[in-house]
């Protein structure tokens, strides 16, 4: 019920975005969703593109662990 009450203060769109972010964080609790809304983290788009690890002489690849 507490999560639903957040929609009165923040609106349905922000609540939906906060819940989606909480799901990706695997922490769907009231305190997590509330913190996301309070800090405006729901407005930040999650980066879905991953950047490749740059080459460096000290980094070993997966072949080092076979």
C-alpha cells in the first residue's frame, strides 16, 4: 500500500519508472522505490549498451581461466 501512495506525491509515470529501476536492481522494496523517487533516480535513463573492456597488458582474457 505504501508504494501505491507514492503515486499521489510523485505521479504514476515516475512511480512506474522507479518500479522498473527497482526490478532491474532486484530490490523491489518500499524503501528502495521511495529512495529512487526521492533522489530523482527514476529520471535517469539506464544505459543498456555495454562498452567493451579496453585492451591492456595487465588484463587476462577468458582463455587464462581454462
